């Protein structure tokens, strides 16, 4: 019998709502599995035919350690999604790659450690007409360390950016696209390149609220049927992934700009929530895709 590892993190085990239904679906498919923390020093990854990343949500504060683990695990077993994808997708500099490939994306500008935050933020605001903008780390998830600002809050935004830069973290600046306040985000989920289901995620960043201190910000999730233009943008994002595809799983997060056109906010390929509760049969579809990867 094939044996797989579902890889999580100690802090995420009780928070990952996708884990129980996926475990049940894999057991129904007669798959032998274990749920293991990625940083469990006692784990022997060579015992598994596959190691599937699911909720390694603490990697953002431990990225070098996490990538070193992923390299070791990848040498011992088949890691999904693969190591090259993980290295690329865990840093939001990939958004620049998508934009250069012609994918409709939220405009993204970066400030690197050692650069002048005040000068580059001023240049960013000159280039974009949006009244509001977002400051967040280039390595981050769940809206941790992300905050929304108005132009009149420049002092606070510069201080936020400098805190991140002083910690050796690159900063991502994006205009805040106000359409998200009423339309929310659309997240499209794909297994083996095939669309499974989609959800609406309510707006996460509110003016005057500090960045969340939790592992991830609380989310309001409901099912959603994507529109044709959302499908087109999601397909273009998947086609622009600079590695062998289709991947075992992918989630494309879209928001609408001032012209009501969808654009990529994030491309989640490492450890995304997959919202099985809002897609009937979704856990079974992922279990089937995993089973396909186990075939010789």
C-alpha cells in the first residue's frame, strides 16, 4: 500500500479545517497516511511515497529553515508541490514574474532592505492614483504584518515599512483596490490543473486596524461561481507558472480593479487553504489527484 505524509505545522493542526476531510477521503481510498509537522526532527521522510504540503503556515517567520527542510524532504521523497515551486511561491516577488508574463495582476512594487523607504513609497504614490494603499512583507501569509493606509497616513506607513526592512524583510507596496470592499476576493481552486470550486472571501484589511497578531486573519468565506473573465485570468496565471504543470493543487486569488476587471492578488501554490467545506466533493477530488500521482 502506498504511504503519504500530509505535512502541517504544530500551530496549524487544530486550525486547518481542510485536514480532517482530506484524511477521511484518503482513508476511504485505502491510502495509508500520516499527518506530520514539517519541523518534526524525528520524521523519516524516506518512508513515504509522497509528502503533500497542507498547512505549514508558520513558514513565513522561518523561511530559510523551511526551505532547507523542503530541500531535505525533496531529496528523500516526492514533495508536492515541488521544491522549485515552493522556493518561487513563498516570496511575493513572483508577482513581478506574472506581470512580466502579461498576467493581469495588482500592481506590485518592492522595497528591499537597505533602500530608502520614504523615497520609494513617495515614488509609488506618485505612480498610482489610488487614495489608499497596502504595506506588507514580501514573505507573508494570512494578512500577517499587512496593513491598509490612506495617503494622509504616510508617517505610519513609512514606520511600518522600516520595521519590516530593519528585520531584513522585503516590503511589498500595492494600491488598495476599493472594489474589494463590496465584491470581496474570488479564489479559484484547481487540482491537477482542473477547476474544482471557488469561494468568495470578504475584505480582510480595514482602515485603522493594526495588522493581525494571529497565525492568519479571520476570514468570511462563502461559495462563489466565477465569471468568464475570472476564469480567463486564472488560466493565464496558471499558464505563466515557470515550472512543469499541472501542479497537484493551485489557488488563484483575484480581485477587481477600478475598471471592474479581475486581476491576480496572489497565486497560492505552497500551503493554501482549499475550502473543502464550500466545494462539494472537493476533498475527494484532491484525494483522487493524489492517488493519480501515486501510480507508477
